[in-house]
């Protein structure tokens, strides 16, 4: 095995991988910067990283892509950080992806279905994808994963990258970690790890796409619970207990949805570390804190409008979707935290209910074949 | 099975368990309060909870035990909280334990060997013990567990109870959790769970004494690392990453020391939850924060003297003991966080080194037979 294959899984030294980032928000821009600095160093990748930008006209009258390509800076979503001259903004989605065989998806999740539909038949058949998108939908029949959507619509393999990564801290090159979740193809996962890793951004891979991706969504429900505890001034003991119970429910829910999910995934950056970051900072925690301080008398809709300029909290909608799955299957008692978060968020229970259920170790023998998951 | 056996494992309705708490500091007093409120409710326990108090003369000239027995309050170590009239302070160690068959040990760990030696031959042969003591010694040949010390010197079975439990928050009846670790005897563990559980203090049991007890010690090393990160103003991403790496090293170290240790233990209150509490608050974190803010120029000895009135940080001595085990076995590379914490604490590396090692997934195949632990 040559040194090249050992590092990036590329057995043909003449074949260079070409990277395109689909998305250019805050996290997308940070990802493009990080990838761009790595493609310059790694011989098996083309230097250029193309970034699809949803075109906007800035207050100055200039196009966002023109400014990015002139100043190497996304002045709107990542001001003050140079992306590198080899990051090229492209307003044309189909043109941006046409030569790429490494596709990095990092857009708001509600846009992904539309984007994939536009890309059907337009991506290379040998392309590999990775999704950095947190927050897919949990439907009745189970969670609808963004990685599956990409795989199914585009007919390509799709990994995920999740973790305790606050974009602005990574932009400043502060030490952090991430987890790549992959299905079967270890050498592809290693190529992604290689492409994303830096001395300050440590990436490792686990063979568990669903586990990694579910961590990224379900943590937001736990962050609401942590925010309620903060808003009630309950202290660190209580907050730690709630986070722990939340991590357990994330784990059990994921394993009941996908029997392939592994316990070890929850010890990775995408699991316990992302949960900690999200429950310490993060907007789900923050708005839930305000909700509890107001005794639940002001609705999430009202607080979101005031605190988030109309953006919606993912945790609230995920809690609702999870609750629907639990109700349909009669599993509410197995998930007292998830259930209570939803009931608090719709005003059926007061915020203090978050610590009023007693834990009564859930009886998983009630769920056929599920005892092994606990 | 009668309802009595189902609840507390007591198959003889005429046999009542008698509880003595050995220790009366802050956590000991909270434990006595909690146990005293439960013995009044549970028919299989004698109402009285005896508490051995290391006698002191208060500034008023009164004996501490006299004040506790008159006012039902440990005015020195838990002022403002009523212990209950059935908690009886006893300055005579041998007298306090002589009738008890449920012994709760909760003293500073350095006193335990002396206390056990005084108790040899003085405890009932059918007594069961539980240790709430965090911080045993890690010796060359492996960790020296307090529960083993008690078992070996007194010839009785010993469980442990650990978790995210800050005594003062539990005294105020804020929601929190704990984990009982037991060896073999499930029915004894259930009796302890029953004796400690309240609606606000949720206890569960795992068959893993060593895992539970090691969590209680090793977390203090991770708390130093978290404190360094705080003192360097590194942000939540970095702190979460360091806590996660710390949890992994706790897990791998424990499993290398005792092959019986279980992964699931680290998902319990004694694992991830206690780690979170300790890294958010706690004096190890606090002094390490000050150490890093001073650029390591003021020693831990100096900061401890100033900030802790001469008390010593457990994390610093545990880090040293762990380091000795790692050096002797040539395992430093497998535990970059534990190793770095010690080297920072003795001034060999600057505080910023805590995020300068790159993670390079440790190669456990170097340790014979250990690959399975990772």
C-alpha cells in the first residue's frame, strides 16, 4: 500500500478529488475555509474549493458572490474571516457541483429537498456526499434523515459530520472535535476525516450514520430541558441530572428507531460533547431559560419572535415530532424527559414539571425486543 | 413474593434494619437527614439513624453532639437544615456502629484506614456497608478502592454510592441523582436504593463497584483540565471536547485497571452527570481556572492555600498518582489528557498545552489484550 492510499484512500495518484460546498451560511463558510486550507496541503485534492452561494444583493448594491470572490470573505455570514483565495463562490448550483466528486452539504435543512431535486442527474455518478446539516424531521414512520434524502434522490453514498462545533469558535481556530458517521465504506470516511482534520479540529469516524445524525437533532430537545432548569435556578446537580437523562433517552430512542445504532457513538463528539456545548450555550437553551423565567406565560412563538428575529427553534418542533412517534407507539412512559419537554412547550405542563416526574427506571420489557437497548 | 420483599429485599417482616452513618461533615449530615426521613416511612427499617460525630467543642463551649441532639441541626457543617428528630449524634464510634446492620461511610478518605482499624471486630457480622467517599488512592499496583479497604478490614460486603450530588443542593431538596455500585448481591443494592431514594433524589444500581468508584476519583483530573480551558477563555466547544476526551480516558483507564468495569456505568449519574457538575462548578475546576489565568506562574500549593484555606485539591494528587501508573506501564501516549494535566500541574508544561496535543486516536493495540476496551 503506498503512503497515498494510507492517507486518503486514493489509489490512483493521478486522480484528484474535487470539493464543492453546497451552502454558504455561517457554518458553510467556516467549512469552506477549513476545507480550502486543507486542499492546498493535500496532494490528492484539487486546490480549488467551490462554494455554492444563494445569491443576494448586499445593501451596497454588490452581489454577495462578487464580494466573496474579490475579498475572500463572506461579509454577510462570516465577516472578519478570510476564506482563502482558493475558495470560489458560485451562484449557479448546477455549475457548482458539476465537476465535484466530494460534495459537502451544509444548508438549512428545510431547503435540502428542493436542492436535491434540482440536482437530480446533475452530479457525477462517482461523487461522494457528506451532510453537515443538523435537524432532520422525525416522521411517524421514523426519523427522515437528511443523509438518506441525499442518497436516495441523488443515487450517491452520503456520510454525515456532526459534533460540538460552534462555527464562530472554529473560524477562530479554537480547539474542537467532530464525528464522521459512515455506512460500510471505511476508506471514504477516512478521506473525509483527512479532508476536514486540522491541528485544532480533530475528526474521527464511526460506522453509524443514523446514530451520529440523530444525536445532532435530539440534543436540541434536551437543550430545552436544560434551559428550563436554568430558568428555574435549579443548580448544577439538577442540570447535570437532566442532561444525563436526556442523553439516555437520545440513546434509547435512536436504538429503537435503528437497531444498527451503537452505544459508543454517544461517547463521541457528536454525542456527549455536542450535548454539553448545546446545553451550556445555544439558542434552544437560551429561549427555554426565558420561557421558564416567565413561568410559561409567554409562548415559545412569542419569545422566538422577540429573541431570534423570527427564526424558529429546532428543539420545539423536534420535541413535537418525537412526541408524535412516542404517542403512536405508546412509548411516552419510556421517555419521560422527551414527553415532558413537549408538554411544557405547548403549555400543558408548567416548566417546573421538568423535575417532577420521578425517574422510575423505564420498563423496556414493555417494548417487544427492546430490552437489549437499555 | 410479599410486597415487603419486593420493596426492600427483607423476607423476614420481624427483622428491622438499623442504620448508622459514620461521618457527619457536610455530605454526611445531608445523608443522615435523607436516610432519617426514609427510615420513618419504611417499615423494614428502625426509625432511628445513628450518626457518628467526631466530637468538637463549639465556640459557645458546647459539644457539637449535644447541639445536634438538642436542635436537630449540625450547626457547624450543615447550618440551617433540620436533620430530623430521629437522627441521633453519637461521639463514640464503637457504640455508634454496634447495633447497626446498615453502615454508611462518609468521611474524608484519608481517615478511613484509621476508622476501619478501630472497627475491626466491632461491627455485626451480618452488617452491610456502603461508601459515599470519593477519592481513593491510585497506587502503582492499581487503584486502592475505599470499598475494598472496608470489605477487607471489616470482613463485610461494601457497596458504593456516587453521583452528581452537591450536598447543599440535596439538602435543599433539589432534584438530583446518584448511582449505587454493587458486587453480586442485587437484593442488597436494592435495599440501599430504597433507603436512599426520595422523590427528589433518584438512585439506581449497577453491578460495577469499581467503575462507579473510579468515576468519583478520576473526574477530578478532568475537572482540572476543564478549569484550564476556562482560565484560557477557550469557549464551550473546547470545553466540551476536553470533557469528552476526559470521559473517554476515565473509561479506558478504569477498564484497563478492572476488566469487570462496564461501559454503561459511564452513562450513569456517577459518570457523565457527575463529570458535568464537577466541570461546571467544583473547586478543582475553580482553582485550575485561576492557575491558567496566572499563566501557571503561581503554583497549585500557593493557590490552594489562598483559595481553599489550606485544603488540598484531590485532582492534583490524583493526577500525580494516575501519572505514576501510566509511566510505570508506558501508557502515557494512550492518555494524553491525564498525562498533560499532571505535567501542567507541576509546571512542566504551560496551561495552554491542554489543547495542544492532537488527539491521534490512541493505539490500544499497543497494550496487550486491551483493544477491546476502546
